[in-house]
C-alpha cells in the first residue's frame, strides 16, 4: 500500500511473533506442523493423514489447532505446547537491522502471539530481540481463545492497559488484523504476497525492518 501513515500518535507498538519478527523458511513451519500431526495422531489414535486434516480444520475454525483440541477432545494444553515448540531454532537468522529499528521506536513494545509463552521467549531471545520488549501476551494469557477472537484482544489490551487508538499492530495473518482495526489500532500486514489488502489493513510490507526505518525517518 502506497499511502503514508501518520504515526505521530502511536504510543504502543504491537508485534506478532512467527513470520513477523522473523521470516521463517518452509522447513521451520513444516517441523512445527509435523510435530502437531504426530502429537494429534498419537493422542487421538488417528492415522497421520487423518490427524493432519483435523489439525487444519481446527486451525481454520478456532484460529489455533490447540483450541479445537481442547474444546472437542479436552486435551491438556501444556504437553502439546511443549512438544510442538521444541524445534531447532538454528534456521532462524537474527536481523541486526530489525533490532536497530525496534530499539529506536518511541513508546512501549509488546509481543502478541498465538504461540506459547515459552515459544515467544525462546524465539525472541534467539533472534536477539527479547530485551527490547516490555513483555508478551501468549496463548495461555488468552485463556486458549486465540486471535482472531475478539476476547483475545480485549484481554491483551486490559493486561497491558493501553489505548488501542494509539497503538499499531504488525501481523502476518491478515484475518488477525480485522479485530485490531475495529478496536482502533493502526494495522500493518507483513506479507510477501502481491495482492490487494482488505479495508482493515492500513499498510502492507514484506520488509518490517525497512518499513520501521522509513516510518521513523518520516516521523
């Protein structure tokens, strides 16, 4: 999107984690997906292809596979989260330019992720970014009702006590921006896709570090 945003009112900078604060290669997400499939297959005594179909169905219907597993099957979330997020982080490369850009942002910086607390801390620490953030809000903090459910956003805003109309949200999953926009946040879709954004998307970029640097220069 080519329009220039006025960010002079922004006090709180909110970032999704996965595929936003880093650009993961296919193998990283494939590893997590395969571990989800294996866990579901074992837990529910399903063939892998059946487990994969259920995994995708719950992600689509609930916003997170885990939420469907808890709702329909009463699954204990802790073992699932520990297992699926125990992945090799060495494929994720720290981005010094992104660290510099985030460090220069005026105001509060918070991570808002459907991942677990342990996952966001491990990944952000590996990327050399964890110390730049006031904190994070994860799936456990949402009571396992993830983005894009409005309650997740309401709990997040309440926990960190900020004004959504003075916040900006960076997220790679487009549908997760709709509620944020409805609550008054400025929204930025992180994507390499070349397609027209929805009306609830204020800006689009495939280069978060460059976008932030440009915004700071303009501001």
